[in-house]
């Protein structure tokens, strides 16, 4: 197809999210179709997807079962009110979801995005303590360099300064643990780093400062993605769990990125063998195709709300599109695709090949760290003095020209290919990166 037909004649009206709008509109990068591991651009080129879209297309693009389920559902039941009414597929999907969740996480609240899942989780945590008679537990603890979406709760507990500094005082009563990124000690670690597990004890310091009776929940990404792939040091998550349990604080894992097979298990909770009280998800739940998120909670949390007169609403929260029929159909078809094709196991089995391939870039010019876990990988580049993010952004643009989609955050290249990635495609990703880093930037 010609470039002309595929390029809108005016790009000005759409204020694009998390995008350098002026740069983009001078040099637009548009995808017009996709299949399995590849996108096709508006100028007719194939681009190998090393990022599963935005960490979400875990089963690969335009998978027939998912596409068909959406098509059928749209013609059968387009929308059903989400409050005081329902439709079968939302319940069916919740049942399938709790089947693959860590033991004891038996209930699901639906949202439309990762950001909404985070807001929902924080509200559940606050309300849970209140219904249990512990209304003084109102503080929320996040972590430096955490990313929990873009809404006010999420940026308050989040720890990325650029995402916070423009937006006033945010939520009050929030504190942050230190991040766990220790490049001086852990650079070029394969999997979980040796150093930094003891940083979890910083939570004890925060508890001592505020008193446990004021703290509702701690929220962390088991593997921090958007801040540049920070993998938890050995023992860190276990220690957080211990401290939270000891003090009656709810532990929330934000698994918007790690959920649905990214580490080779359904959830990071199972991969690390640490069970939180609440898990937030989105993205891979519908293979990124239709906006949908889910928040998993334990029976203990759910049951605490099931009191009072039966005609009364137990939790004053929800969205017009919670459990939307088309999203539910997409979710069911996505889970079936993961299962039928054994994609979580596939991710686990190919992860060592991914790890070796990435670490072969260790000695390439300007590479100062390589990190990986499951089917996630990061290549951190030496920052150009006085021009943070420029080297990585240049690599992103060059990769796009060369037919490879990567993602960058700061000066780190972050990658998370669909779980259907083949070995020869991993070779292609790493080969192209080697060429770009050696000769292109
Ligand atoms: N939480 C985590 C850990 C994420 O990585 C993201 C997005 O990347 C979000 C929340 C926000 O998700 P969304 O962009 O769907 O609102």
C-alpha cells in the first residue's frame, strides 16, 4: 500500500501519550497491521516486535481465536450494565482467572487499565482496614522508581520523579521505600541480583517512623518494568512479605507487566513463590487487544466486606466498563490461547536462550549493564554527558528504521517480546541491536 493512503493528512489534533509529539509529527511512525511477531508500517516495512506492543501482546498479534471471539461477541451482546446486572462471560472469565492465580486469591474486580487496577487496589486496601475496624490504617507505601500508572493514587505511590513533579502534592500520607537498583554491585547479573535483598528492611524503618497502626498497604512491582527493568534482589520480596505479615500490612504486587506469563509462570507471585494479598493486572489479560484489567484479592479481603444488610452495596467502587462483554470474550479467548499453546511454559523454556543472547552484548560499546529475567531484558547505555535519554532514543529510532521495535526508558533499552518468539527472532533482535549500538549511535 502506498505511503499516501496510510498517512492521515493532519496529525495535529491527537495529543499523543508519553510521546515527543513535535519529533513524532515531523517523522511519524505508524503501524497499519500486525501478525504474530511483526508489525507492518505505513510505508510498507516489517518491524519485528521485541516489546509485545507495550508489554501486553503476550500471545503475539492478531491471533485468530481472540479476533474471532471479539467479532462474535460484538454481534451477540455488545454491552451490559455493570452495576446490579451482569452477563455470563464476566463470571466465566473471573473463574478462569482465579484458576491460574496464586492459591487463596479467589476474587476479581474488573477495571479497564493498569492505572485503574492500581487505584482499585489502593481503595480496596484502605476500605478493607476500615471494614475490619482499623480505620487508622490509611498510609500507603510505595517505592522509589516504582511505576503504577498515571492516576493520582498511582503517581503518589509511584517513584518516577518526572511523572510526579508536575502534579502538585498528590495523595497525602504516602511514603516510599528505596529502590533496589545497585549497578555498582549487581551490573550484568543474570536473573535475581545477589546484593540488595536487605533493602527490604527499610520497610521496618518506615513502620517504626509511622507506626504499623497507620499503614494500610505496601505496593511494589515484583519486577519494576517502566523504570528500566529492576529485578528484585534475592530474598527481597520474601522479606517484604514477612514484614507486611508481621505488622498486618497488606502487600500489593503490581503485576501489570509481569502477569500472564512474562516470567514463565502465570504471575510473578508464583515465580518468586511469594503470595501477596492483592495483585493488579491488565495488559496481557486480553493480549492487549481490548482495554481490561483485573485486581485479584484473597478470600479474607473479599469476605470482610460481605457484611451488613444484603440489599446494600458492599463496596462503593466500579467502572461503566467493568467486565465489559467484549473485553470478557477477549480475556477468555486469550487465556485459552495461552493454555492451548502452552505459552507460559514456552516463555520459561526459552528464557535461558534469551538470557545468553542478551548477555552476548556485554562488551558492546556504551553498554554499561545487561539485566534479564523470564522474557524481560534490559540493556542500559552510558548516558551522553548532559543529554539524558538521547542515546537510547537514538537507538530506538535507528532500530525502528532497521525493522526492530524496542522500548526505551531513560537510557535503558527494555524488551519483552511476545511469548511466541522463536530463537532465530531472538538472534535477529540481538544482531540488530549489536549493529545499531556498534555503528549507529
Ligand atoms: N502498573 C505497572 C507496573 C505498569 O507497568 C503499567 C503500565 O505500563 C501500569 C501500572 C499502568 O497501566 P496502564 O497504562 O494500562 O494504565
